C-alpha cells in the first residue's frame, strides 16, 4: 500500500510511505518555518512525486493531519489533501497530528509508558494529548487533544515543540524540545493502523477553538 | 495549451463566496457559488475565520458542481486560474492551496490573478441573451463597489496594463452600508436592507458629509490634491451614529427611512461624482460597474444619469456576475491565456493587498 501523507499543523511536511519500501519510506520533505505553507507545500509535493517517479494513479490513499494547529496553516494541508484526493479519486483519511510526534517518541530510546505530546497553539497556550505505550504497540491516544495553558498539563514527561517552549512549567524532554508533527510519521502510523484494520478519522479539522467572532451587543442608546 | 478558445477553470475565495467558474474563450459555461453569508448575519459583517472555515468545506463540492454544470472533465481543461489577492488572507489561502493542488494533480498550468481586475474580466464574457461577443472599449474605466473594495480603475490592457485612479482610504462602501444598517437596526447585509428602506425616505431630510471633497483634498484638474479621486466612508458612518444619538437624546423617534435615504444619497453621490470626474479627466468614455454594490438601485440610477450627462457609456454586467464569483476569475484567466501570458507556476504566495497593477503573477 502506497500512501501520500500531508501535515501542516505546525510546519509543512509531506511523505510517500509504503509497506513495500525499506523503513516504509519512499520520500519525504519538511520545511522549517511555520508560516509559508501556501507557497511551499504544492511545489514540495510535486517535486517529491516526480523524484520518486510516482503519479496519482500509483497512490492508494492519502492521509492528512487534522490538527490541532494554527488554523490558516492547518487548512492549507487539508485543502491540498482534499483536492488531490478528489482529482485522483482516492480515499482520504485523517489522523490527529500529534500522533506523528507520539510515534516518533515510541520509536526512540526516550519512550516511556505514559507521556504527553505538546505543540504550540500560540496566544500563550499549547495543544496537547496524553498517550500510553505498550511494548511493540502503536502509541494509544488516551486523552485529548486539548488546548490550554501549559501550567494546566498533567504531570507527565512532555514531548514536542510546545513542551520546549514552556520548559519552565512542563517536564520537556530535551531531545524533543523542538520536534514538530511530521507527515513522515503520520504516514507510517496510518500504514500500520490501516494494515490492522483500524478505521481512521475523516479530514475534518480539529480547531478546538471557536472563531474569535463576537456577536455585537445591542447599540448603547444615548442617555 | 489551446490559446485560441481555452477552457479555463476559475477559483475565487477572497471573501465570503467560494466560487468556481468555467469559461471557454469568452463563453460562460458554469458559475457555481457557495456563500457563507448566512453564517455572518448574526455578527453583522464578514468574520474572516468563519469565511475561511466555510471555504475549506465548500471547495470540493463547488468544484464538482461547476464541472457538472459546465459538462466538462478536469482532463479537458487548458488552464486553471485562481484569485491570489487582494482579499482576506486566510480566505485567499484556501482557494490558492486548492488551486495549486489541482494544478499538481492534473498537470495543468496555473494563473494567479488579481481579484479586482477579474471584476472587469466578466465584461468580456459573451452576452448571455444574444451570445454576442463583447469587446471592451479601449481606455476603459471600471468602478468597483463592494463590501470589500471601492475603486476606480483605468484599463489600458486587461492582461497587462491596469492603473488605479482612486480608492477608498478606509472602509469599503459595502462595509459602510453594513455598519449603518447595524446602527439603524436593519440587519445584514446592509446594502439591500438600506436600499429598500431608503425608498420610503427623503434623501434631503438630513445632509450627511461627503468624505474627501474639500478643496484641500480635491485640488484642481491641473494640480490635483492628494485625494482627488479617493473616497472615505468612516466619517459618514460616525455622522450617522451622531445623528441617531441626537434623536434619541431629544427623546424623538428615529426617522429610519430618512436617515437611510440620506446616507445612501451621500454614498452614491460621492461615489458617482468622483468616478465621473476621474473618467472625464482621463478621457474615459466607457465605464464598467462591478462589485456587489452594483446591485444597489440608487447607485446604478445616479451613476447612469451622471455618466450620460458627461457623455460616458455605463456598462453593467448581469448582477450575478458583479458579485464575487469564479466565472470572473476564469474569464480573466482565459484572456491571459489568449494573450499569450505565461502561467504563474505553483510557488507564489497569496497577497491580501495585491495592487491592481499586478494583473497576474509572473512565474
Ligand atoms: Zn470583489
């Protein structure tokens, strides 16, 4: 099975993963910055497909990170994935973007049985979720994702750039203090879950916050 | 690429309308629009984040519908065009990302185009009743009035040479309508609500200010002031609020119809007089009216009268093509293809304040 994975919940990233490939990775790319998704994502995907010699017809499914993440960036990945899936006529699945960091933790020497994944939600808040990990299993989402101030997080080891930002109040793992969700791990997670028959999410974004719009109150009358 | 009768798909998402249109050359094949206007009603104005969320969910269904309406397949399309600005940044982003993905998935060339110039592009579509081709006259003026913009442009070449003669320096005219409708308790969108109530009012009952009309802003034809062809509507809105407060302070009933009529007269008067002035002083003999506020009956009437007395022909496209839509984007895209302009590629960024001098982005 060949999957194109896309995530723009923090940085822009995309990957081609397949259970036939070594380490199940065919190609991947990720940007460092969090504010230029609209420029870099499509060229990145196009270059990746052409270098790998893969066309839309070869792809079996698409996977997109549905957040949580800053809204405008998050939508750029979902809009891209939905459109590609529509044109190619391929199924599109969603995954919580934090799952990407969780899998990366699980595959590292830093793995612990229970931990948090934390990303930057801006406005002095973080997006976070609690995962559990059993030997040889994929990390399991136990609670979340939520958005809150870092000081309200459960007292557990915390992984991801959001933890790194608030190292004064959370137990941030130093090796993961700048880590962002990456489509590469999202794709691998999707491959494993689809292989085990698990149903994934649809591509509905996890905004977690309402739009800031305020319904205007009645106009104040003079006197 | 077929450059004589190109089949072009246009995508628009700069404000609250998700539009996908299809044209072949100058023939309109489909104009599908999904609006999030209903979701903004309780806020009394467009909320950018709500508009962006709606674009994301509306895009693929709107695209599918437009292809069905046009009876074409994506594979048949020669080029894709998308609004890359000006507009709401987050809203533009959705259309731009979708358009780029469409270009990647189909391998079709992509044009990043200017929303304001696209409003003029609809004037080139064949007359729907007669099927007749409509050439834009040389040295065309375009008066664009909507909730997001108020501009007077000069179009020397729609594909390569567009000039901004004047624009609002604060609120767009449609925005002023929305704000005043809220003050008067008339609901959203303000344009049609005020237009309706104003018919029963006396436009001369109250005299509201015409922004930027004092000599220090106007100057003379030979020595134009800093805002000779520009507009300002924020002072007008404040004047309406003060007026309402004075009636309330005196314990008198608010003459809503008179205020609406007088407000509308102030807006329409200053828009049409400055537009006609700009045209006269630039030797412009034809002017096209575009934007959602073109639906306003009084604006069409007064602008029509003043153009006629100045010997200027006023062109008003069908109203469904005046409001934001994908057909206008496709229409301009087709003009670019036919003029041999090269596509923009997929590396560009949306630009919420794209100037009108930039008709399409270079590769
Ligand atoms: Zn417009």
